[in-house]
C-alpha cells in the first residue's frame, strides 16, 4: 500500500513565470481517501498531473513510501502501482472494451478481464466498441481499466462530471466498493462538496491560484454514507456556515 507525500513550492509552467501552485504540503496515508476541493483554475489537475508524473515536478518533492516518484515512475513496478481516471474516459475508439483493457495488461493477466468487466456491470459488453456505449458505460470501462493494474494509488480528476445524477451515483458506489475491497490510496479531485463528503475520509480545500491549502477537514461520519443523508448534509451545512466562502477558496 502507498503513502503519498507532497511538498510543492511555487510550481510554474515552463511558459510562465507566475506560480500556479504557491505552497501545498500534505500526506495521504495508506488506504486513505482524500478529496481535493477548490475553485476552477486553482491547479487541481496540475497537482494530479504532477503526482502522476505527467507534469514536471522539477524542484518539487513528491514521493510515496519514501521513494521519489519521478525516479520510481520509470520502473514498470511503479507504473503499475498508479491508476489515473481523467475527466473524459479516454478510450481508444478503434478498440473494443476488452481490447482497451488488454492494452495496459501483460497477456498472462488477460484472464482477469472477464471478472473485472462483471464487477463494473459490463459482463456482456466486452466486444462492444466505445461508440456503442453510453457515457456512463464508457466511464465504467475507464474505471475497470484503472483497476485492472490493481493500483495502490488511484488519482481521479472529476471523473463523474457531466453524467446524469443516477449514473454518477451508481459509479460513486462502485468506486467506494472497489477501493474498500483493495485498500487503495485515493486522491479525488472535485469541485462538488456533497460528492467529497460522501466519498472521502478527509477533504483538502485549496485557495484560488497561486494556491495554498486553506483548510482541511476530517469527515468523521460513519460508513456506509448516504449522498443526501441528514448527517451528511448537516456536516456540509455546518462547515459552510462556519466558512461561507470556502468553496471559493477563502476562509475569511
Ligand atoms: P483546475 O484543475 O483547478 O481547474 P488546472 O490545473 O487545470 O486547474 O489549471 C490551473 C492553471 O494552470 C490555470 O490558470 C491554467 O490555465 C494553467 N495551466 C494548466 N495547464 C497549463 C499548461 N500546460 N501550460 C500553462 N498553463 C497551464
């Protein structure tokens, strides 16, 4: 299992001198589900891209289990510990559902695909092409693909955006079940506080860019939770009563 350590100080993109992320210091414990909530443009995707190694971490410190991620990511072992679910499913349109998952697995693991498709409710759709699936089904393929490598660290970037409410709700439950079964460490980016309260053990709130952490909350509500449960909604209301501008990245 993976513990993630992040220490970012003045992260700039190569084409700009202005920092996107001013200062972010946090640890995600093994098996912990952390939600990152912040206003649009504050650098949430940048943060996930840095953790995944897609964006440069030069001069920054991001490590898991005390080994440096940038060095570790080049080894197959480290790559196979990291799953990333993007805002869009990003499936290869010319490959079937099964082939999309085969693409990231060694052939000796292809026999797991049937089980995995059954777990995400796509037991009969393995031979379909992405264009033959609904948006919700395509997301389920992207979830199956991410879990195919049995990731120890899973990154999600607003994965249920733009889905209808019942589909998003089913996929959140699927995510909870898979993460609980496998003890996955999760960093989940969202701008939806209700979603964060439903899913996470802890929420990190970011300010506007150049961003810092303005607040952290441990969600001490028992599981299983309800998306619109009385305790969940009351927890949210209390927090926003105390910090009315928290979702805009401010605690003043
Ligand atoms: P969020 O996910 O919170 O909406 P992003 O991480 O996508 O925010 O973007 C944060 C800031 O970084 C924005 O101002 C955006 O324009 C800028 N940005 C994102 N990607 C790049 C890039 N590749 N080059 C330069 N600036 C970028």
